[in-house]
C-alpha cells in the first residue's frame, strides 16, 4: 500500500491527485483519528490538520516522500496528542460515572487502547486501520523494521491484557 | 503473540459507521480552508499594488507642487528633496548677481552634495572685478572662500561679462551637521558690494549632504 520513497524525487501536485489521495486514504485516517478521539469533532481536527499539512507541502512542491507517508505520519502524531490529552483527562475524572460502553470506541477495547502508551496505541491503530506491513510502517515512521515489529508485538500483547482488565469478552 | 491478540488488535481496524458522513464533512471543510488562503493572497497583492500606486501619486504630486525632485542617491533608496534650498541676489547699477544654495548631484560623486550656484553679470564700468563666494562656519573667526574668479574683459557683443559657477560645500563626517553664513562678494572697479547673508545648515545623511535654510529663524 505505502510507496517506497525515492531520494530526490519531487511528487508532482494536482488538485485531482489530492482528491484521489483523499478518497483512497480517508477511511484509514478517520479510523485512526476517531478511535483516538473523544468525539467526531476532535477526529475532524486531526484529519483536517493531516490533509492540510499534506496539501501545503505537496502544492508547494516541497514533498520529498510519497504523499501517504506524510499524511499518515501527521495523522498518527495527531492521534498521539489526543491520546495523551485523554490520559490526562482520565486521571482527573477517573471517579466520575462513565457512560455505558456501546462499541469498540468507548467499550472495553477502546478503554484498553487508551491505557497503552500513546505512541504504541497509535502504532496499533495505524496497523489495524491501514493494514500496513511492518516494512510499510517502518517507511512511514522512518524507523527500522525490527523496532516496529517488537513495538507492535508488545503493544498487541498489552492491549489484550488491558482488554481483559477492562472486562472484555474472553 | 497469540491469534487472540492479533484478532483483538484487528478489531480496531474495522470501518466505522461514521466514515462516509465524516468524509463529506471534512472534504467540505478542507475545500473551504484551501480556498481561503488563495483569496487572502489575492487580497494582499491587491492591497500592496494599491498602496504602491497611491504612494507614487503622492510623490509625483508633492514633486510637482513643491518643485521637489525624486532621485536615487548613493545607490540607495529613492530620496525626495527640493533642489533649491535658499536664494539671494544683488541688484545694483552694472551688477546683476544671484546666489542659490542647492542640494544636487555633482560630477564624480554619487551622493547628494550641497553647492552654492552663482550667476554674476557685470557691466563694463564695473570691470575689472573679482567675485568670491564666501562662507563662515558658526563660531569661526574667519571666513573661507568656496570659489574665486577675476574678470576684466567684457564681451564685445554685449559689453558685459557673465560668470557662472557652482561650488560644493566642504565634506562632513557621517551624521555631522554644520551651520554656515554664506554670501556673495563682488569687488568691482567702483567699490565692493556684498549680497545679503544666507544661513544654512548642512547635514551629512546616508544619501549625502542635505541642507536647510536657517536665514530667518536662527542665524549662527
């Protein structure tokens, strides 16, 4: 899915190419953003910031990597920021009554996700929402494949533990 | 890692029911956000062009109204200045002379200089004569001579002489200011005669020398 960056290449921009990119990638970006966000509004902010960043770099001819790499990286960064903010909020309001869980966002799985380190949670979301291979995730993040592989392994195992702790179905 | 761990993580990738509505909502918002800076840029360019045009009109009107000149001095920004700062004259029998203090460019100098420009006409009965452009710095005991010339023979056609010259004032250090009394002295066969004294302040600025007339307000 993700392209391999070619050093020195400038990715030519057109409104049509941006629109196609939006159509092809929005589902993934939204899936990452919405699961990290408290509501649609927060997720909208993450998605729009990611696409606007892509548009600016791309339309100015400053993009030196495949457009999706920049897009997913900015979306992941936005998701990490949201998850960090939510962790702080959870700490502050932990004793308040919580609404009944209804889906994977606010149910046990969602709560388990938010108990992971934000960076790990965002990585799990990226892999799950985008179906990226380790190599693709490494290319997007600029990390080594081994590092991505071990982080994902640990994060998924911790997610399962937290899910159990949150009362998820076994 | 177990299959269960993988399946659990995989559930986080299932499509969300809100995706379609979110895609449309965000596309509208993005389209508006992308279009806004374009309008902003066009507005900014239009504003700059209007300002430049207005500034040009103001400069031209000022120049036309005050006899000012717009010029480039010392390869710097354009500067606006009045060429003539002060003027005086001598009118007597057989003498018609004028002295003007100007700020202008002179040969071999890219920067503005303050010069005294004289135009002296003498009748034959005043000859021989000497003409001096004199100046005296504020606080100085003696005067100096910016230009000196002697005339003796009238032109055959008119029976008069005409002497024209322009003499630059002494150079100053950066940002230095000097105040001078300046006058024209003509020593003729029938006696000496002096023009009224002009008082000018000369300042060394980034674009060169600038002068202002202090004849009325503040003699040295």
